[in-house]
């Protein structure tokens, strides 16, 4: 099974779905992480990409980056990016695609999610959205979590991947890691597990 995780920042996928990536890899899936970002906006870009590559390796995933080459995400023609991603998708038949939260307060996450909704319009793959990033703002839009993955056996791998992002730990402090763990622990308690990652299943093909 080919599975794609899409993010707009170097640590997006590890924060919200690192355990799921590790679990799917252990189960035999081929995992790709695709970062759609503006490299010119990122401070210490070589460091951030290096951290993302290390984290992907920990989780068993291959990393690829699409540089938008624009000053802002909103400056990128959506149709142009959809066409570019259509070409990317034509190279490999993905069975599941995980995207950022389309209700996220961060405009980059929302933009990338809605672009992927268009890219997945042919209904050839399952589509899931992961929870809003940490940290993130509060928004009024509802986001229904209805797909839950037990990552109790993968939490160590997720933590190792998160610790690859040393620049983000320096930026947000150790509380950044503990808040991510706390969210997974919260969902785990709901289902009598240790740790769980939660998603919104937009469409699942069985």
C-alpha cells in the first residue's frame, strides 16, 4: 500500500501523525512525506530540511519537497499547483492520503488541505485530515474527528522523530513536545489505550 502524508511545514506530519506513519510502515506500507512550502520564507531552511529528512528516516518514510517559490501561499495560483500535484500523483497510485486540517487557523495548512481536496477529486484514494497543528489558534469551524489510530507501540518512534526538530524545540520549548504527547494520551484514555492519533476521515475506500 502506498500512503502519502502532506504538510506545509517541516514538522507538520510528525506532530499530528508521526505514530500513524510509523505504524503503517511497520505494517508494510510504502510511506511518502510531501512538504509543500515556500523555502524562501523559512529561516535556516537547510537546517529545517535536514531535520525533516532525519525525522522521516526515523519513521520509515521518504521525503520530498515542493518549493512554491512565492512570497506567500495565497499568491500561488491554485489551479497551477493542482496541475503540478496531479502530475506528482500520476507517478504513484496512492491508496491513502493524509492532509493538514482544513479548519486550521494557519492559512498555509488550510490552503494546502483544500488544494489536496481538488487533487483527490477523482476518488481513487482514501482521504484523511489530521488534527490542527500544535501550537495553533482557536477557530469556530467544526472539525469532526472520527478515525482513530492506536500508536501505543509507536510513541517512542514518534518522540524520536519529534526530537529531530531541534530548532522547533528551541523555538517553543520542551512544552511543545509534552503538549503533543498529552493530546495523544488524551485520545488514548478515551479508548482505553496509551496513545492515539485522531483524524477526520473525509472518504475511505474499502
